C-alpha cells in the first residue's frame, strides 16, 4: 500500500520527520523544566513550532543525503534544546530522565500512529474507493512514515555514541573519570553515525531491531 517515493512523497516524508524531531527536542526541554532547569523555556524552545527547532544540516540536508546515498533508513535531527544539567534537581536521575525523554516520546508517537493505522485498516478499501481517496492515501502515508521515522529516531538515539541520547545515558552511568575519556569522541559522534549509515555498516543492527518493529507496526501496509 506504500508506493515508491516520488517528489510529492519527499514532502510527505519531510512532514513526519519535522514532527518527530520537534517532539523529541520539546520532550528534552519539558522534562528538564520538570527537574528545575528553565533554560529551554527561556530560550523559547518549549514549542511545537518546528521552525524554532530546525537545523539546516540535520533537519534538511542530512535526510536528503541519506536518501540519495541509498541508506536503508532516513535520519535527521534538530538543534539540541539547551539544558543546564548542573541545574537539575537530583542531577544523576534528572540527567537520565532528560536524556531518555526524546527517545520515549518518539516511541510513544510511533505506537500512536501505528494504532491509528490499525484502526483504519479494516476500512481501507472503502475509504480509498470514495471521493476522499487522495486525502486518505496521503494521510495513511504520513502516518506510516511517522511510524518509521519515530522508530528510527528513537532507536538510533539509543546508540551509546555522544552526542546522541544513548551517549548521554551511558556517560551518566559511567564513573566520572571514564566518562571524561568517553566524551572525547563527542565532536565526531554525528559524523561517525553518518558514515555508518551511508556505508550500510548498521545493516545488521537495522535488520535485527528496526525492520522487525516496522513490519510489526505497519502490518497490513507493507
């Protein structure tokens, strides 16, 4: 039911990508606020307006580069929400919660979109035979890509590689001295991830974790 991507569908893919990276960053900022840090709030980043979160490379160029290169997944990121981790109450727990917030939010969004698709599925034939077929078809594609992109964003952010959320989580759990050494790779983390994606070095990881989840959540649509 999901046709090959064409120029129109590049837009259809970009919309759920914007949504996924926006809610990911807002979740970080909101949980930080709950733990006592209002940096994101005062920076105007606790908003679902995607323009406030766009990063020219991470939100636009990177997804296009991955698509053109034939990467099996489309990945992107927004401008990181500013968080003063030293201001968090219960700093260790607060840091873990803030770092995990974006991942959890993406997984919840994927589940919600998948649930909507499964509710619609019994009526798919009737809906696509009606006058509303163009609207229904586009809506289903947006929901399906929302499932895929939110899953990919959530799972890839679990990779223990700074500055990804998984790197923040692992760094918080490591002894302080070991964490300082671990953070040395932080400036190169995104570059390492891009190389891994473009060279298909994560194929095994994708086939064991991401693909089965996508197939399960999009049952009846693939």
